[in-house]
């Protein structure tokens, strides 16, 4: 009897191992014909925080203590990555624009230093070209509206530098949009979603061909943007609220609106957003894929790992080399090959192409050059050149100060002759 039990165990182990190998082989085959596109990776911030962006001091082949390096990228079959040009919220009203430009610069320099591994990409076609050359398409997303200092001109300039999405907020309100923390009462509601300038900014992003990213925004902003935007939108790194009731995740009603808008929700791997706890595993992440597929279909789901931007990742998804294991798990859960291809990259490519089509349809319309109202952005670090109504201090405009100084000077001169 003992021998029979042992034989049964060996046979079961063999069958299980063979089945697991089969799913992984299928996953790798699918990843060979469809590019895996991930919506968010914070390696550029790691380069700043660890090396002050001195790329000459870093070897991305041997870099340790990060979720991401070149060998891990190759093992994970990562075909295209939106690298986050992120700077913290405490740069708002200070040097956010400069620091963001430096993060854009480090992404370009990564591509220049490792041309055999990375190809800078700024279009849907670039992604496919890089895939055909067995290089990782490297795109830029600016993470947080504070990075543009409430300036459409700054955002247009960033677009010219290759930025292809803007996350409207990080974990702070901007002068024109509320962030996700207003939904749990941590931050005050300031704009009831978007201000008038914020609504115009969405349309200008449509005009220039910039993907609108709704990760990190309040639910009211989500709904307003989905109503306003002429193009599909993305959640670059958010999961399903129906699985984990965290305000950074996407509720069911919004998932349905994303489907209607033909957008995409790219699933975040951060434990806190996956299980609402400190611990999670690969199967829990797959639960979010299943849930989004169940609510709104496989046509709106994608990958948004948030690697190198979070402190905790699930067991089985410890770094970017582990994507094939997640794809294999989806296959084990009876996802069809077409469903998997959609999630890998076809959904994001469709969204990107649609955004480009909207941009092209608007090419004969003028850009929005009306600046943000001065009273909405006044602070001690901001000048007011160009505004008709100027203000360098509350209640006293710069013009008034100059006028007052002239009056005082003339009064002094007259006093000498009286």
C-alpha cells in the first residue's frame, strides 16, 4: 500500500509539473508573437535616489537591489515599458519642472547607453518596430500633474521631448485636480474633481496626442475625464476595487465606463493594492485580471506592475523577470490565447493608436494657449509676467507696488519745495 501511495504521488507530481511546463511554454510562445507592454516602472527614480542620475556610475546589467535590470527584463520578455518620470509632491511650487526634465533626460540617456537593449519609443508603431528588433521599447510617462506647474506650454514641451502620458495627479492635489486621497478624507476636496482649467487640459492632451492617465486621481476626476475626453484613457498602474477596496483602485462603475471609452486598466502589483494587506502572491494578482475581465471584458485589461516604485511585491512576482509566470497563471485559469494577447499588448496598442487618430483629426485646430488663472497658482516662488492682473503678494499687485513707490517718491520731492 505504501508503494502504491508513493507511486501515485510521483505520478501526480509528474502530471502537475508537465501541466505547469505546458502553461509556461504557451505563455512564452504568446509573448514571442505579441509584445508585453507594461504601463509603469520607477527605475528612473531609483537611479536618482541611489545615484543622483549619474548613469556613468551604474551598470544596468549588474544592478542589484532593484526590481529591474537588463537581464531581468530579458528573462521577463518585457517588450515595451513606460518609464515613469516621477518627482515627489514636495517639489510642487518649487523645482518640479526642473526635476521632471532631469528624469526625462535619464530615460533618454538609458536608451543611448544601452542601444542594443533599449529603443526610445514615442508612438504605437515605434513599439512594434522595437519588438521586431528584439529591443525593449522605452516610453516616458510623467507621473503627477504637479510636474507641469499648471502650464499647458510646459506639457506641450514635454510631449516634444517624448512624453506620451501624464498621470493627472500623484498623491497630492494640483491647482486644477483632486487626487485619490480626497476619497478617504486624508486630503480636502479642492476642485470637486477638475477645475475649469483641468477640463481644458484634458482636451489639450487629446489635441497633442498625450495619453490621459487616471491612476492616482479621485473617483470624481475619473468620471469627469471619461465624460470629457475625446480619446480613450488609461490607468497605468491601478487594480480592481471590487477585489481590494483601496481608493487607489478602480471601482466597477468606472471599469464599465472605461470599457465604453475603449480604454485600459493596467493591473498594479503592489501588495497593498492587491490584497489590501502587506502580503500577496501571484494568484492574488491574477484575481484582479479575472475580476476586470469578468466585469468589463478582456479588452480593457493590461499590465502595470509599478516595479521599483513600491516597497512590497507579491510572492512569485519578485521582479520584472516573473511576467511569464503570471501569464502562465492566466492560461491555467482558462484565458484564451486571444484574451492573453489583448492583455499583453494589443489593448494598449489599440488605445495608443486611437489617441494618435484623435490627435491627427485635430491637427487643424489651434492649441489652447489660455494660461491658468493667476489667482489659482499664486505663491511666493512664482512670478506673474504676462498676466494683466499681477500679484506678487496677497492684496497688493506688482503694478500697485510700483505705482505706490512712484507716488511716495513724488510726494517726497514735492515736500522739499513746500
